[in-house]
C-alpha cells in the first residue's frame, strides 16, 4: 500500500481538493495529513477515517520535520510526498508506483506537474542540482535580462521535452515518491532546512550521492496550483529563509568556499534589487519587488552573518 503524506499550513480549500482527488483516484492508499499549526479553516472539513490520519503540530515545525513525522507515522511503502495544492489525475499514483516496481535501481520518482491552465510547469517540475553559475545568474538578475543564458537553461531544464521519461537530479517535492527503505537509511529530510526550501534538493542530492537513481514519469500527471501557502508568508521573510537555506545547501554539499561565494552573490543581488526598486522594475521581472529598504535590510543581515548557512 502506498502512503501519501500531505503537509498542510493554511492551505485553505486546496487541501480539500487534494484529498478529494486522492479519494477518487487513489482510494487504496494510506493518507497522513500533518498540520503545521494552521490558523485558517483548512481542516474544518476533515474527518479521520480508517485510511486517513490527521496529525497536528502545536507550532510550525517546518516542512522537513512535518514530512518526517508523516512518513514515520505511516506504514505504507513507497511514500508519496504530495503538496496540498496538488491534485491527483486518473492513474497518476499508479504510474509512479509502476515506475518504482519496474526498476529497483530507482530510489525515487517524480510526477508530471501541470499548472491551472493545463500547461506543464517547465522550470519548476524538474531541475538539475543547483550550481554556483546558476545561482549567480538568478541572484545577479542575469536571467531577467538574458533568460536563455546557459546556466539557467541547464538548471531549469527548459530545453528538455517533459513528455519523455528520464533519470533526473531533483523533481519538485510537490510530488515525490520515495522508497521507505531509502528514507530510513538516509534519515529522511534534513530538518535544519527550516521552515522550507532546499530540503527536497538536499534529499535528492543525498540519494544520488549514495548511488540511487531518481526518475521522472511523464504519465503520472498531477494538477499543481503552486504557492498555496507562500502567499501567506511575507516576501521579506521568504527571501530570508530561502537564501539562508540556499547558502546552507552549498555549504553542506560543496564546502565553505562555495557557500561564501553564494553568500556574496546573495548580498550583491539584494543590493541590485534595492537599486532596481528605487528605479524602474524590469518589465519582464517574474517576482514582485519589495521596498528598497527591505532589500538593504536583508543584504545587511547576510553581510553580518559570519557562519555560512546560518
């Protein structure tokens, strides 16, 4: 039996649609919902059943810790980590399971994420492991003015046909199925990546480093809205958490010097964004701008940080 672990934090009606899709298209699965101290009404509809367990954290333990609590509470194998803003389409969970069963060298498999319009979420669905070049292109706004630069294209895998199966580095944790034995041997997600971001990249990197393969299965299709809980988090807080975990990832997997270089790019990028916010925001910018002082404040924070990744 497959175990499906869903971490909820103020996901509102997304969670209800997610669980309804599981009941319709994956009714034989064990489902564990872990709530990270939500303050909305996203749990009012939920009633525990024989195949559904609800676990409540008294405070927001973070995505990694909630995932770990979920898979350790469950009994099923393999374990599918599914975001509350994702919905199963017919045969999706079964396609992931078949891919694992067909090849024991595959330790994890990700599905095909479709946005609300039905278009593939290219650039998010599957990515290569982050490199210093890709980080620099993003942080220094190179990918805003030269979107087809080679570092960003390789990282976001934008030149690859997402209708074809292949081995990959890191599918999005919005839909990631992992063998239970792998989670047990690696200890699950690293809870130091708090409250979210880069914990899934880190887990995939540890799987690959340990000799496992990670696959992408295009026939396992899921609708994915994206950013259901992110909209609740202030953008300044998001940037603080995201870049802190970004630096931590490079420190853990590439060493102190790499982390220092990324931290310098983070500081430079935040200062560039402050200047851009004072002037005219780039027309093609994919992210909303903060007030200039917010960027400067974040830049000062990272400049004052002595220990990389902290």
